[in-house]
């Protein structure tokens, strides 16, 4: 059940990120009216906050996964060469 929720969260994050990228493109083109620009900006701020919260939640899950058996957190910098 938790795996289905995780998959939905990832899908929601991806959908929000895609929408945010589209809003940025629309704003950068400069063809929106002032009202449309303000609306797009508001939506973008909301999406940004949702994405930040999703990333924070994912970070907390990762920390839980790497917690050692004695309860201490084993942190180390990420390295693309890590095969673990």
C-alpha cells in the first residue's frame, strides 16, 4: 500500500514539475496578458512549494532508509560512483 502511495507521489511530483516548466516557458515568451501572467506566476509559486515539500519528504525517507541499526544516521556525500 505504501508503495502505491510512493508511486503516486512521484507521479504527482513529475506532473507538477512538467506544469511548472510549461508555465515558465509561457511566461518567458512574453505573450501573456498581465492578468494571465499574474495567474501563471501564482500557480508557479504554488507548484514550486508543492515540489519543494515533495523533495523534503523524499529526503526524509532516504534518511530513514540509511539509518543504521543502532539508530544513528549514516550520512555521507552522494557520489555517482557509489554502487550501493
